[in-house]
C-alpha cells in the first residue's frame, strides 16, 4: 500500500484510507501501521494521519515539518501558515533556525512531536487576513507569512522567539525586502501596539526608510502610550513620540 501511494505521488494518508485499501478491520489496519511505524516507513504526526517516510528521512523518523504540515491542515480543514523564525528562514534569516517549526493557527493546538521533528503552534486572531506566500517544498507547497507579516508577528510574539534583541537582529536581516505599503497592510491585521513596537525596532536597526507609512498609520490611530516591554516597569525610561512608545527596555541587536 505504501509503495503504491508513493509511486502515485501521494505522501500522506489516513488510517481509514489504509483500512479501505487493505480491505481489513480497523484493528488489523492499526497493527499493520504500527509495524510500518516501528520500521520508520511511516510516521503519524497527528491521530489518524500518516506520512510516508522516504529513506533519506528515516533517521529523523518523520518528514520535515514543512513537507507534512500543509497536508495535515488540509486534512483538518483549518487555516495555518508557517510564521515567526520559521518564516524568516524563507527570506534569508537562516542562521536563526529555530529548534521547532513554528506555525500560526487560529486557535491554540498542542505541539507535535514526530520522530525528531517538533512543531509549535501560535494562536493568531484575524488569521484569514494575514498576507501569505507559497513556497515550494519537495512535496508540494507551504504557506508562509509574507516578509512584512513575519516582521509584525516577530514583534507580537517576541517572548517566544528569544526577546526583542533577537527580533531586532532578524528585522535587520529582513528590512531590505520589506515594502512600506505592504507593511502597513500587515500591521492592520494585528494589535496597534505591535506596529508601535515594530516601527521603533526598525528604526533601531537603521531601517528608517521602511517606516514612513507605518509611522503615519500609528500616529493616526494610537491614542495611548504603549510600553516597549509589557512585562517591565511602566515608569521611567525614555519616550519615543513618533511611535507613542515608552522605551522601558534596552534593545541590543546582534548586527
């Protein structure tokens, strides 16, 4: 069955499809799949969902995440996109490779462990409005947040990607590819405070030429002073009038 699927260009299947293909009972199908799993011929990143593991990936015990996450979410009927540091890799920030593949979804999900592959999920409101691009993989395509949406999300989830020092470092690497108008469109899908922090950090890494339209958006919409670091003291520190931001933390990018 596995060989037939692979020969036909299929890289994934469900337990029900396996049962139907083999013409056996659900229990017998589970036993057959367990035997294949022990040999690392197949892997199951989610209940009832299996991927075929070719020889070059058997040491991992699973397909790389970007090669099965799209099929899994199509199977689940849910929106997703590769985001944060995983998305940044697609735009050249490769040396910040995370230990887990980072996926943005509409609602919180448990992490996936499939062999040595780890997938972490981050819940994002208004996910349907976040701009994405398609990138090719050896087994199809994967949805990835645009470089502008990636910049927005990195700021919004800074505590999950190593803090603002790390975020600023990645932004410095992404800045040249950022389009000012598309940056505003991406920022409008997120809380305004993310845009305020993002503008300040872009200027901090010398990307002032990318912030003009974002600054106009912030100044037209922001009513309250926002702290750079929400968990730090909201007293003291300097102020950035352009971004209506209380700079209550020091950011030291690794440039």
